[in-house]
C-alpha cells in the first residue's frame, strides 16, 4: 500500500511540476494582416514572402529584427499572415514596425513595402500592456 501511495505522491508532484513549467513559459503575441500588390498585380510562380517585425526606434542604427517568418511558396493574394513574437522583447518607448518583401525562389527582390507599418506599442514595462494591431500592407514593385 505504501508503494502505491509513494507512486501517487510522485505522480502528483510530477504533474504539479509540469503545470508550473507550463505556466512559466510566456505566451507569444501575434501580428496578423494581409498583403496585396500595388495595382492588383498577381504573384509570379515560385515566389517567397517574408514578413518581419523590427525595432525601428533608432534613426542612425540598423533595425533590430524581433521576429521573421518566411512563407514558401507564397500563396494567392491577398495573402493572410500571422507572425508570432516574444512580448518580452518589446521595450517601453520604442517603435516597432512590420515589413514584407516578396522575392523569387533564387533570392531576387520583386516587391517590398515602401512605407513603415507601425504595429506594436509598449505603454510601460509590463508585457501585459503590449498592444498589437492587424495591418493591411500594399507592396510596390521593385524596378
């Protein structure tokens, strides 16, 4: 009987440990949106869409990419995307923007957004105050 009791106690302790670990893992946040091409153009076959979220706060420094996702091959337009990011990486009083690019399978840039799409606002140091929004992006053809 003590053997069953001990395994039951160990099993309960293991389940409690699993619950604590799963609660300690931060939930990700998402940015979602759609991508369309200027003038209603269509996607060429064998293209790749890349969407990224970056910290664009510093004017004289390269942007810091927070999250990036490639969709290969790209699907029909308008293209719906969802980009996950870690809210712990969002700093108060910083500016964040999402960007997209479409390139051929061999890496040639075909389409890109030419204006920033601001998406994340951190109102203070608490990650629960991170606000995101849905964006609709229109990309311009690269000459």
